[in-house]
C-alpha cells in the first residue's frame, strides 16, 4: 500500500477509510506537520489553533482534513480519542478509491515536505 519509510496513517474500514491522527491543539496555525510512527501503524501529526476544549480542536481537525483532501466535512467523523491527542477518524466513501486517492496525496505531500 504505502511505499514510504513511515507506516501509513490510513487503513481500510467498513464504508470508508480510517485515518490515525496525532493532534496538537493550541498551535500557531492549522496544518498537517508530518508523520509519526506509533504502535499499530502510523499517524498524521496535525496542529490546530483551536484549544482542546468542548470539541473545538476536533472540529478544527475535521475542517483542516476536509479542506486538504477536498472532502465534505460531513464525510469525516471522529471514531476515537475525543479527549486524547491520539485520534481516529472515519472518512465515508468507497474504501479502495479513498485509499488510492489519499496514498497519492501522502506521496506528494511527503515529497514537498
């Protein structure tokens, strides 16, 4: 699936794709800053300006991912980690098509970084 040195943050899930996120709220800007190896796979390192209170940071992550990947916000939902830095989001759609699209994005993104 992934030909990079870091494990992929993406995995197939029923009705879409699962993406693992390592979040840092209270940052200077909203951005994807890198990849992180974690037990069981990789995670995208994301920083957002929003504070980690009342779901504000989670909402900012959804907005960031939707904008970066040109997906409707409604297709991205938080699965686990509502109050943790380690989060899993579900991206609704055809799993194989989403995986191919986002692995392509990841390849381009890592080449630019």
